[in-house]
């Protein structure tokens, strides 16, 4: 492992260790997705079928927060596993001071470990908790990425959740937007095109008709991914059927 990769792993481990505590709250969910317009590099086409099972965990901790998930995908070419683990350390909680300015409600050290069948990427940077009207939560994270397969780049990630009601029915729109810059070829790694991935879930809480505590969502996931994986011309525009249950 190169020194910069080792340093990134140590930094991520430190964030996770410092933010570790009994959770203030936590949530675990399972999601099933099925869509017919996935873009895959195997055939450079955007009309591939894919099903996905996602196990997701999130927690609010005394000194930060944690989010992680594992995807198991099955498409026309392969079955793959992909995961992300994202600890964040609150500088406001550690210092005991309010780090607020306008819509910014906290500043955090942010890290993410992305892993798949044959690669690991390590991201580190700074995060901001935002207060935006009508949003249940909003986060903005700015990362420097050390990538296994392509040249290192920078990434901006915006995460959000917007609940609303129509009559007595409860709905939730949540998701993320990832943007990364383009890079040129180096002596050791190929470059990549700038990519933009906006993935959003539109969900109806049908579970409340079973019991007030049941959170069973039905809906769709919309994925708009330009230059997927940094590959020029590989664009995805997919709507997948979704079912999601929170334990």
C-alpha cells in the first residue's frame, strides 16, 4: 500500500474511532430495486436490466455520524458487490463550540471508503451540516479521492432528505448528488472525464397503514449519471421500481 493510501486509511480509522460512541439514534434498512435502463461498460449501452439488494445503516453519534451500505447487484453481465463506509467527526462537538454561519450548522471531518470486487477508493475532506427550509437534513461534503483504478480526483457530494404530506399520506424524497472533476492520464493510471451522478428516491410510506411505527416504503429510484465511472459517453437515465423496509 502506498504512503498516501496508508495515510488515508489511518485518517478514516481515526475519524471512525473518535466519533464512536453509543448511538444517539440509529437506523437499518433493506431496499430492493429493479430497472431496465442501466448503463454498463460491458456493452457501452444504457438498456441493461439490473436488480439490486441494498443493506443500509446510519447512526447519529455523540461526536459525529456514520453512514454505510452494501449493494449486491445482478445484471445482464455479472453479479457484483459494492460498499461504502462514511464516518464523519463533528468539530463542533469535539471543541464544544457552535460552528454556525448562515445555513451552515456544523463543520465536520469527513471520510469515505468505497470498495468493490477488485478495488478500493479512499476519500477524505471536510463536511458541512446545512439547515435548509423544508429539508429534514442536508449535507455537503468536499473530498480528495485516492482511487485504485483511475487517477486521483476531487469529489463534491450533496446528501438530502425532504419529507412531505399529501392529505394524510406520508412521502419522502431523499438521495445524493456526486460530482467529480476530470483528470488527465498519468504514467501509472488513466484519467477520467468529469462525472455527475444524481440519484434520488421518491417514496410513499405505505407502512403507516399497517401500524404507526411501521416504515415500509414503495416508490421509484431515479438515476441520472453522466459519464458513469468517468467513462466518456456512458450515460445512465433509469427509473427503477423500489421497495424499502426500515427495521
